[in-house]
C-alpha cells in the first residue's frame, strides 16, 4: 500500500495542517506586537500623566502666590489709607477725597470703592449725621438698619468702579461685614469678611450681581494735636467683587490652562464665590488641587482644575500615536511573516508533489525493470533451449563434414575442397556461438551450487586445455598462488576460462602470448584475482561496454569471437556478490580482474608461481 501523502491535497483549498502551523506562528507574533504596543502606550500615557500632574501642581502654586500677593497688596493699600485718615486731626471730605484718590492710580481689579465707616455708639443718629454733614458732606443721610445692636454708618466713600452709592448705609445690615468690622476693631488689624452680596449691589440686575467680600482696616487717631489721639475712630473699608478680583488677578497668568474657583471658609463653611472659567474644556480625569490663600484674619482656599490646554502638546495623545504606530508595525510584521510562511508552505507543497511524482516514477521504472528482467530471462532461456536443440544437428553437420574431408578430400578438385573447408569452419563457428549461448543462459538462469573451489587447480586445468590448442605459439604463463573460494565450480571455471582464453587470443599477431595470473587479499576480506596480458589492449572508452552481451571492442575484428565471453564473466561474478573490471597494463596489454567477497574465499597455502 502506498504511504499517506505528507500534505492533504484535498481539492479547493489550503491544506489544513499548514494553515494550523501558520496560525501557530502568526498568533504569538500578533499577540506580542499588541502587548508591546500596549506597554509602550501605557508608558507614554504614564509619562504624559506625570507631566500633566506636575504642570497642574506648578500652576496651582502660581495661582496661590498670585492671589496671596494680590491680597497683601489690597490690604497694604487699605492700611495706608487708614493710616492717612487716622493722621487727620479732623477728617474733612476734601482730605478724604485727596487721600483715597491714590486708589485711582493703583490697579485694584474688582474693588468697588473705599469707604470710611464709623460706629454710631451711644450718640443719637441725628447727632452723628450732623457731625459728618459739617465735615464737608452736607447731603449726608444716614439710613440706620432697624433693630441693629450697633449702627455702623458709611459716612464718606470714594467709588472706584462707579457702581452704586454707599454713603449713608448702615453696615449693620450685613452680618458678614459687621463681623469683619468687629474683628478688625478688636484686633487692631486688617480683617476680611466672608463672602456675601454687597449691600450696594442690591439694585443691580441678577446677571451682574456677584458675591464679594470687604476688607476692613481699623482707623486710630494718630495726629498729635487731635483731642482723640490714640483712640479708635472707625474703619476704612474696601469692597471687592470675588469674580472680578479672581479674573483680573490670575486670568492673565493662568490663561486657558486652568480653571480656578475661589472658596471662602472664613465663616466655617465652604462657600465658592469667585470663578475663572477659560474657554477650553476642563480635564475631568485629573483631580482638582486645593490650596489655602493667605488672607487677613480669614480663611480662603482655591481649587485649581486642569483644562485640556494645560500642556501645549498634551492633545497630541502620544498613547494613541503609540497604538497607531505599534498597530501598523504589528500589521506589517504579521503580513511579512504571513508572506514568508505562505511562500514556504507553497514550496513545501511543491516539494511534496514532486516527491510523490518521483515516487510514482520510481515505482513505474521498477515495474518496467522487473518486466524487462523477466523478458530477458525468458529470452535467455529461449536462446538456451534453441542452442541446445541446434547442438545435435550441428554436431552431425560438423561430423559429416569432417568425414567427407578425410575420405573424399583427396579426390576433390581444389575448388570443391575449399567449399568443404568453409562449410566445416562455419559449422565450427556456429558451435562456439551455441556453446557460448548455452553458457550465458546457464550463467543467467541456473541455480548456484557452491562448493569449495581451489582456484590453483581450476587455473592449471584451464591453462592446460587452452595451451594445447595454441598451435605453433609458445605462450608464457605465470601463475601465482591463488586462494580456495566458496563458489559454483562450473561457473567459476567459465570465468577463468574466458579471461585466460581472451588473454591468449588477443595477443598481437605473430607474438607469443604472455600472461600473469595473481590473487591478492583485499582490505576488509575477500580476494582480488587478476589476469594480466601483453595483448592488444582495450580502448579506454570501451572498458565498460565490453562486459555487455554481443559487444566487441575496436581492433578485435580480425580475432574470432562472439562477444559473449565477458558478459558471462560479469553475470557469474555478479551472482557471487563480486565485481569485474579491466585496466590498462603498464607497458602494454590489459589487466582483467574480478573480486569475490570474504565468505566466498579461503586463505591460500604459501607457494611459488608455476608456468
Ligand atoms: P569475444 O568472443 O569477442 O572475445 P568477449 O566477451 O570475450 O567476446 O570479449 C569482448 C571484447 O572485449 C572482445 O571482442 C575484445 O574486443 C575485448 N577483449 C576481451 N579480452 C581482451 C583482451 N585480453 N585483450 C584485448 N581485448 C580483449
């Protein structure tokens, strides 16, 4: 039965085994590529996150510093005014306006104005009103807050943003302002209120209303000539709108990189009151930073959030770029590997197909060879049978020719005697051909019957028989000691008979044949037997073909022969497991040799050559 093919060549598709192998290589490559890409993207994402976090931290510090510095600047400005007001022996509207005019030159974004606030104390409101009307503000009309424990009247004011009029207001209406005023008076320091809607903004449209705070600085009389030197006189108060303050203070520095929320915690609760919201969208993935702002006697925190413009190149999304590049590289790698595997698979399939075709071819040739061999055996057998059947009629022809020659020869005229001689010679030729054919058929078909054969004895017999038929020639034959071998005696005799016969036959015309027969052991066992002569030699290009049946070499035309002798030698030696060949004999002639394997050989007894 023929073995199953290595590849499944089922019609209509890629062999499944190769596809599975390709997948086994491709899947890890793609997985590796994707994992590598994911790691690279992750690393880039981490780096980008770190950079963004650092940038947000830096911006938060900048916001904190800017707001704290601004708050210090506002407080200092207010304190300076409070100092100047306290230095007046009697504060008149004109002086107040001159002192507070400095705020026009200072940039105080969000500031609504500065005002001088006095406590009414136990004095009647009308007395207070009269006192301050006489100080240069004749139109003053105090508007006391009903039910207030202590009235805190704005008696002079310098507007900065020009919105609303605070003069005459009772700050007791605002608990946040009242608390800040009291804190400032109690501590003698600037204080800040918690966030609230300014009283003066009450009439503004809702869209323009903001949460604000007031900064208050206590005013103490410091003029040496004044009767109240060293006493508390009131407060300088500055109203500031939270949103405007924040936008102006940090809008320019922070730009659109962060969003900021000002949160007041002065009253103990978180109260957002100022917002900076740039146009860029807020980055919701990043936690907001909160940091405390230094404000006088108050508590502020600021919350800073990153926007998507925090880093100029952050929107490049390097992780996405990594995914893209990694994906493309993985795809290219997979395509390349796929192409290599496909080509390899295609080559494998071609090799498999070629191997299968070769196997078929070999099987076909073996079958043909077997057939030829059978036919050859049949033909050789047939030739043997024919030769055998021709033998006896031929023997009769030759016999009668011989008889005729002996008895009628002397009476025949020369021409008829010549005819008779030719007839006789033809019969002889035919007999040699028939003998050779029979021997060839025997060498081909007959079973080997092996016995121990002493080559010395066989050679001696052959030489004796052959030399007797050499006529006038005096052959010189040297035989060196030869081994005993395990072989078919009859067939081996034919081998030596043919080789020695040829060596005698192919001597140059008119020369005595000179022959040397030797045997030598070969490495690894077995024997090499050689028949060397000084004959006409074999053309170099025919050393192989002369062992084929009916083949004769150039130059041997004038010698009798059938072209079967060496074919018999070849076949017999081959059937004994040996080899045959011929080489040129240095100095002229040929060296025909044959070998026999170890099991066919016995070591010869030591001796000297015979002749
Ligand atoms: P043949 O009957 O012609 O001798 P062989 O088969 O014995 O047939 O030899 C084949 C041919 O080999 C011969 O015709 C001859 O040309 C050549 N040959 C064989 N033996 C010798 C030799 N000893 N010297 C030269 N030529 C040889």
